[in-house]
C-alpha cells in the first residue's frame, strides 16, 4: 500500500473509533498515553504527571496539569497529552452509535 494511503487509513480509523469496536477501550482498562497522543476515553490518571491540551473540548487555550492521586486526575476523551506520559484507568468509553 502506498504510504499516503496507509496514513489516510490511520486518520480515518482515529476519527471513527466505532468502526473497530473490538479494540475500543472499555471501563476498567488501563492505558498508557504518550506525549502527543489523544486520550481515547474518559479516565482517571493512576500514574504520571503531564500537561494536557483540552482546548478541543473546553475551548481553554492553556494546557492543564493532570496528575495521579490528586483533585486533577480526571482526563477527558479527545484531549491530547502534551508532555511525558500518563497511565489512566478508563471510566467511560464512547458508545458506538451515540
């Protein structure tokens, strides 16, 4: 497959996570999210500390600090980890068809 087609396929799969529901995160799953990656589901940080860009969700331009074992441990699907990495426990996943 041409590299550009593989790239387009990857983008389309990210935009439509329900197309591959078997791989979709479920509540209770533990995920490691690295710098630059989108957070695929709502969750609680159980390890790590990082700045998270929530501008696509909240409209706030400044990244927010998310860290384990604090009042700032909740992360929202669609946010992007800006630095370091976070380990999260999924609390809610997007429902297909919703």
